[in-house]
């Protein structure tokens, strides 16, 4: 796995509004919960379309997170949703996009391409 797709630390303090991932290349990505939940890549939220659409959620608290194999993280959200599997590659791409364009601009996009 490429260093930019391998997390070395995930920081998700209880009550926080964002999650931080530090990658093996020493870069840190910051993810507002609204964007993580909004751009959940699961089939329940997205169906099987070619894009990932922003879905508004009510409770943005991360209740728990769990590593999935050596390639992804799964979140359980305060609204009961827990079927999303966020690959490390997807998270790095989303984090880079947020850093480049800003959180509000990424939310305003309304959809992201599947890669």
C-alpha cells in the first residue's frame, strides 16, 4: 500500500465535530463529521450509481469506529447508520479535496466521482 493511503493515527475525540487522520507520509487530513457522514459511500446511501451524492444527516456524532481489514474504516453514527466502509484511498482523496477547496465548497459540490 502506498504511504499516502496508509493511516498511522486516527483521532476522533468524543464530542468533537471533526476526525483527524495522520498518514504514513506524515500528512494529516481533517474531516468534518458533516462531510464524512454526508459523503458516506455505502450502497444504502448511494445506491449503485456512478457518483457519491451528499446525504444530509441529523446526528453527526461518531459513536464508534472500527478498522476493516487493512484497507478501510467503518463508522457507527449517532443516527444509527453503520453500513459505510470508507477505504483509506477514499478518505485520503476526500481529505485532499477538503484541504484544497475547503469544507463548505466540498459540501456545495453535492456529489463526488467514484474512483
